[in-house]
C-alpha cells in the first residue's frame, strides 16, 4: 500500500470506491489492480471477488520479485489474506479516528458560529440607540441562548440550517432576529459596500430542534415556551429558577422599519 512505515496513514487514492467493488467482474475486467498500483479493498473481507484478485496479484508479484525463497503461491495467498484482515482492522480504526476528529471539529465550528452570532447581536445592541435598553437581556441570554446551526455543502456553496431551541419562546426568537437585521444594516455603507469585518453568513430556518444544551436558567417566564415549561418535572423547574416577571420582547417602530 506504499506506506513508509506500519504506523503511516493509508493513501486514500489506493482505496477502491464501493461502486468500483460492486461493479467489478473478474471475468470481464481481469485483475482489479496491479502490483505497481496495489488496491485491496480494506473495507471488506478477503473472500470478496475484488480482494481475491488483489491477493492473487500480490502472490504473483511476491514470487516474481525473486527476493524470497518461498514459491508456494497457495501458502503466500493464505498468509497475505491473514495480513489483509489485519490491514482492514487498522484501516477501519484509522477512519473511525478521523471521523471522530471531523465530528469534534464540526462541533467546535458550530460553537464558534454561536459565539459569533451572540457577539453580532451584542454589537447591534450596544451600537444602536433603540436597542441599548436590551443589552442586559442579550448578555443574560449569553452564547447558550443563541440558536445553533448545521452546515452542509452543495455545489461548493456552504448552507447553514438553523436548529430551533425547544425551550425558547417564538416571541423571543423573533425579537432576536431584529438584532440580526440591524447588524446587517450597520454592515452596509452608504455606497452599498460591506463595511470592514468578516462576512455574515446566511442561515435558513428549519423545523429541526437542537437539544444539545440545557435551557438558559433565570430568564423571565415569557422567554420560555409555555408548552415546554408545562412538560418539566417539578425538580427541573426549580433548577431553572424562572423569573415570574415578564420581559417586553418587542421592538420600537424605528427598529422594525
């Protein structure tokens, strides 16, 4: 597999695609690979048609090299089939580790976007006179009060889908989005050019929920979904420490223009 040492990573270009393996017909296609470009299928057992062909290629190359005394092709195939199982286990472990790394990176990126969303909303509140009365509430909501999203790539364009917070009241959600609109207005200059700073990505609203974080505690009662509150057990509601006094989650006409 052209690895420099046994702990080196596998060359992904030498791993056949599932479609290739599925379409492979030894009677029609001949051997699945060559000794120079050796491509066993490390996601499948040695007994598949593809791997039987790869084992035969290896055994013939082993004998033709004249570097070893053994010329029993059946014995060579048997030994290499055992080694192939070992390679398969190592490969599956390696891609599992890579998948975990990608998952952790994706989670970290999602949390960073939440922090960015909080900072943008706080900036809008601090910078726009009509929003300044809400600075304390934005800070009280904090990063965990912001909605999360999931990214996907389609036609080389990254799309972000908003995941709703089950605990958050729809009025609070609508109230927060006004800060986004004001921030976007702040970013556009009189000449219709974006002002300095990182571009704001566009997020699409979905009906999916994000249950990865607990609700932000100690908020006014009307910040929470009543349906969600009613479903809480008494102990959970005590931990939430809801403030009975409601907050005015509305904006002035100046903000809503």
